[in-house]
C-alpha cells in the first residue's frame, strides 16, 4: 500500500436511519478534531457540533490516538443524525479538508498491516458480514476468534511428527518392526485426516442444489443488455437506445471459472421506463431473489441506482452484501464517482471490453464463495488442499509408504503456508476488494 493518507468512510448502512457514523483514519485525524469539538486531542468521547449547509448539526465524537486503535492510526469516529443529506454534506466537508474516500476494505487492511488482525481474521470478518446461515456464521466466528488457527496449528505439529516418523521408517526398513511401524503411521495419518475434516466442517461435502443466478439490474439504457452479451460471450439480448427494449427477462447459462450459473438480463427500472413501470415489479422481485446482483449504472444514473438499491434493501437487508455496483460505458471517458452505497464496484465497457474480464474474475470468486459456504480464506483453502492429499495417502488399496510419505510432506507444507497467512500484494488486493466500503 502507498504512503499513509487520511481517509474516511461511512461505517453504518447507507440509508436513512436514526444515527450514522463516519470513521476517519490517518495522520490528519487530530487536525480534523477541532471541526467537531473544542476538546484537545486525547482518548475520549465528546459532544460537539459541525457546521454544514443545513446549519449546526449536533454530533458525538470519539477521539482515538494511535497506536491503540484497530487501524493502528489516529482515528476519529463521528456520530451524526442519520439523514442522508447530512451524511453527504459531512462527507463533502471532509473531502474539502483534504480527506479521501476510503476504498473497500481499507480499514480492515490497515488492521492487518498494523498486526491488529491476522489475514484469516480479516477474511473471517467478511465471511461473518456476508454469512447466510448459522453454519457459516459459526465457522466465521471460529476463524475470527482464532480458534480455527489454534486447532490447525496443533494438528500441524502432530502431522510434522508423523512425517518425521515416516522418514525414519525408511532408514530402518530392513528391521523386523518396520511393518508394524508402518501400520501405526497409516493409523495416525487416518486419525489426523479425520481431525482435519472435522475442523473444516461440512463445507467439504456441501453441494448447492440449485444453479445460482446472477441478475443485471438498473435504469433503462444503463448498458445492461450490452454487458449481458459481453459476459455471456454471445448475442442473446437485444441492444437498443430506446428505453424499455428489454421487457421479459432474458436468461442464458454461463460458466464463470468452474462454476455454472444463470445470467439474467432484467428490464430497466426507473423514471425513464417507457412502459410506465409495467414490468418494474417483476424485475425487482427477480433482483431480490438473485444470488449475485449486478447494479448497472451509466453516467448520470447514480441517484436512480442508489434509490432503487434502497427499495430492494428494504425487501432484503442482506442484498447489498451480494451486490456489485457496475459503472458501465467506461469508454465514454471521465471519472465515475464512487457509488454512494459503499458497494464493491467495477468499471466496464461492453463496447471496448475494458473491465469485462476483471468483472468475470470477480464473479467467479463470488460463485466459488457461494459453492463453499463462503469459506474461501487462505487458511481454509490451503487446509482443504492438504485434506485432499491426506485422503489420497489413505486411499484403498493401500498406497506404497513412499507415496504416502510424499503426500504427508506436501500436506504439511500447505498447512505451514496456511498458518503463515502471508500472501502477495495482488492476492491481498483481491481479498480486500470483496469488502464493502466502511469495513
């Protein structure tokens, strides 16, 4: 990550509510505190007010000096009334003061870099936020508290001892007791395999019973049909400048990575709908029930898209956690403003192909998360690969000891990598791009 800059983000849902909190983290946080309160910079909670276009707005401010903060940086947390105009005015005030909008996952990534969280715990934070069932929540909490890593570390040390005994058995292979030693070794490998399978839980055998759906939703002329054809790599949906061309949903089967899904192009919803909303309700219903929603937004349609997302989130509060904000028509130039809903976002151009492959890759990752119950942390992925190797070492009919020893060594190396929880920068970028803004 580049040099430290002071950044801010909304830490509460981007919708009207009783109170909204903005988090500011970075070296300029102490200089910003006087905007809100006359208290000197120290660890405390203080009442204050902020001058905005609507007039003085009361607020509560938490001043949190570094390094004893979750990000390791000086941090301000500001609670204001949850009116969206107040929130937008406050965000603009912070921009004018030199703060930058935080990208997705910024604060959690800082926590990892500051040693406040492990990478496994950071990924568990995302898994907990997006968990759709009790089993997923339990697994995420185990990762977040460090329980999974502790159990994995103990199992790894036992496997290390078994691997060493395998190597010693080859040195004494001519001894009378060698066959008995091999039997004990295979027995111990079976026990450790069962223990690792139990640690990973039922995600190993989880099979989705239905093909997941990815829906393209947004205002008329947002570029949904063009993007649909680009993602499907075939012309299935009619493209026209006339609003309301797509009425009935258009569907096709698509593979993203190794996961099959149904891609759905929904009719445009909003003020420019040529059919006066006749098909809007069915489009909203399909959008709410989709497994992944692509909210497609052309230049000038940000307000329409934000309004529609608020409507959908009112029907399913978990919908934003499975939604991508897609800035379409990137070939027209100009900067697309950050989406006001704090969603993961992607700029694409169906005409030039820019960003389409990146979006396909992110969809493949999202479908992979769904197929494994969201357990795609580095620790769990490496552990699953290790489990496959240990299962092979126990295959029937019995494999030669030399082959089993090789599988055990490779499994041990994978578990060591998992517990180190280190990853290249591009892998970290991908992990934290899945977070929403404010996390």
